[in-house]
């Protein structure tokens, strides 16, 4: 079978790569053409565009880059027509993917969507587009199945969360080797995850690093994103207890005592790796003001959304400042607070289902396409 896969962000690259592994097991004749990143490239197939050329964050940024986005949409349609895949698999990235899906359905292509757009948070009217244009939806959060099936009468496949597989399948981390390779000392580590895009990294790192002098008994390690060059981070490293490690986020988290994490998939990854965290977010002022008025959620982190209560502290926009960050970081370093956090993390993992999400999704896709 020929699989055309579109992933537009770092998290999508990870999940799509694991899906490709599953598809290769299920379908030894699988051929791939894709929009994605380095992890997908490692699985083989033909890359079309890298996600770092697609990622525009926030309303203002999208408007400023609208011409590029429209050009990419036109190019994608032409590329699909030339390759003629058996199925198009969309991985999250709804603004782009739902536009392609609308066209693809009219053209007669099979459309499968892996990792639902967060329409339960905002743009719920997208359900009409999904019902019309998507043949099969594969959801990874437990509350999404009820949202689609009970609220909107649209049948979906709950497959569990692929992060459980990604984390469970990792080899043991050699802490001393990592420390030696990156000139880290023996002080406990606080990981800094400032995001994957230049705009958010610039906003987040300055505040995250403002507390380093308050915790001199710790060393702070910036987890550099694969979408960025090392040189981009260097100007932020001005103190002896601040280090940079590129492309080894999971390794750094596994040997960390705590983490400061920009809102997104990384908040869930950190929790599944059992690291107490403070969730941080500060966006473009205009984008944030718009989002605040149209997003109807009590929390912004996946951890709290899944648990439906505050498990990890969220510092958003103006609350994300040095004073609050120091207070909350102190709390998650406290032994008694950490016991409660670890207990909550265990409950979180149980809610997400067991292992095998990627292979389960691959088997379902192959079975449905083969039957048609």
C-alpha cells in the first residue's frame, strides 16, 4: 500500500514515525511519502517537506505567513495527485490538514486522521468538516471518544496514547555517560523545555532562566529542540549552572529532578517520565487575547485536562514571571509535594490505556483500506 502522511510539528513527527513502524510490521509492502521530520525520515520513504518549514504559531503569525501557507497547500494537492496514494493519513496539524482533507475527499482519496484536532477546546464547529471529510478518526485521549460519539454522533477509534509506547520502549538511560558527554556536574538537574519554535523559545527561556540564581544547588539544562540549531540557544547561556543539550529531551528528563515546561505535548511527556513540573506559557499578546476569548477550557496542560483537576501548576501569560516561577519550583522540589505528584502521575497513566497505540492504529488502517 502507498501511504501519504502529513505531520506538521515535532510531536506529530514522533507519533507518525511510530505509526510508520507499525505499518511496516502490518504491511511489509508499505511505501511512504510524507511531510514531517527527522524521525519519520529514519523510517524510510520519501520526505516532501520538513515540519520546521510549516510551523507558524498563533493567530498573528499565521496571518503574516498566509501566502506561504496557501502556497504549501497548493503544492501538497499537486504532490498527492502525482503520487496517487491508497490513503492519506493526517497527523494532528488541523489548520492545514483539514483543508487538504476537504479537497482529498472530493478527489476520491481515502482520508484517515490520527490524533484528533483539539476541537473540544476550540473551533468545535470543525466537527462538521470532520464528519464530511474524514473516513476514519483515531483518538488518543480517553475523553475524546465520548466527545465525538455521545455529543456529536460520530464514531471514532480510541487507540490509547502513543507516548506510552515511545517512552516504554526506550533503552535504559546512562546518567553518568550523559553528564560526561555534556560537561554536566553532579548537582541535581532542573530541565528547561522552552518549546520547539523560535518565537516561543525566545519568550519562554528568558523567564525560565531568571530563577537560576535562586537555585544554585541545582544545574539547569536546556533541552534543545531538533527543529533548531545549537547556535540559536547559545546567547541564552550566560551562567555556569546553565547548560544546553541538543536533541536528547527524554534523556535529560529521565535524569532530572524537576522541569519547567512550555505548554503542549511536552507536559504529558514529562509526566509520563515521572518528573514533577511547572507548566508555563506566554504567547504573542494579540494571539493570547484572541485565544482567551474563544477557548473554553479550565486548563491548558494535557495532564490537567486528562485528570480533570490541577495536578501540575500552570503559569500563564502575566502569571509566568520570576516570582511565581520561584515559588512553584520550590514547591515541586519539596518531598511531600512530590509524593502526591507521583501518585497522580500513576493515575494519569492508567487513564491513558495500555501499550500498543501505534501498532493498533496501523492494524486498523491497513484492515480498513484492504477491505475497500
